[in-house]
């Protein structure tokens, strides 16, 4: 398709993905022996922030947060980690100053 869109021909015989983010082919396992990652490990390529217990209650209720005050750096999305090291939510920018939960983990 790419070759056609560029006005030329193209051919692909084999394609092998060697990595997706920090996950490499060397770390891959067969489906019958797979070991599940914890949610924080699975989201390790995303910027993350660890919050205290009071903020965790707000995040657990799906509160929209002020980005600067809450400590969100960059454009997101962000993994929000609780004080015990568990993934609480994934947040995304909803405006220049606010971040909203995309997913809250029960």
C-alpha cells in the first residue's frame, strides 16, 4: 500500500517486529508459558507519577486534575501510581491546564 501511495511498486516478503517500546522480542514468550505483567510493569513506557493517599482517593473517583498542581509533566498520557505501587488510572490531557482520567482501575 505504501509503495502504491508513493507512486511506485513495493513488495514485502517477511516482516518481524523486534520491539514495541521497551518490550523486546527477546522478552517474548510462547502463549502456553506466558507470565502476565503487573499493570505498572505493562504501562512502563508511559510517563508516570506516584501520588499520596489523599490524591489516590480523588483519582479513584475519576476527578479531573489541574496538570501543574498534580505534577503531570509533558503531553501525556500518564500512568498514575498509588502509594502502594499499584496502577490507579491512566490520565490524558483534556486542556492545556487540566488532565482527565481515560481509565480508572477498580
